[in-house]
C-alpha cells in the first residue's frame, strides 16, 4: 500500500484493469478519485456489521464459515483466484486482522 494520498490513485490505477467508475464507502477514497476525474458512487451499506471485510477475512484465515456472508458470485471469484491462499500469504507480513 502507498501511504501517500497524492500518488495513491495513480498506484491503484496502475494495478487495475481500465475502469471509469469507483465504488467506495470510504469518503477519502471517493474524494481522491473524484479529484482525479473518476465518477464515484457510494454503495448502500446493508447489514454492515455482518458484511464487514475484516470479519470475513478473519473467518477465512481461521477456517470458519465466511461464504454465508458474501454473495455466491463472490465465493466463486475468491475460489477462482485462490483468494484464501493469497490472504494467508499476505497475513504473514501484513496486519490483516484487527
């Protein structure tokens, strides 16, 4: 991660396929992308305490049920990209748990 707001958007763009719209519930992320000329949208937060990324990642790392907390399409993508393996690898060096 880049800890510099001035270059963060360009860093994300360099790592992503082309896109025109940014979805984020984070006001800073929306502001940074809007200032960079991107359309931004804030998705509705539904049951945020249940569908919380930190909780889902913790469950993945602990081998607990996480699939019930995300849509089936997300489960399929996580499996396809070996997301849990990637998360475990990242957790060796990064602080992904709260």
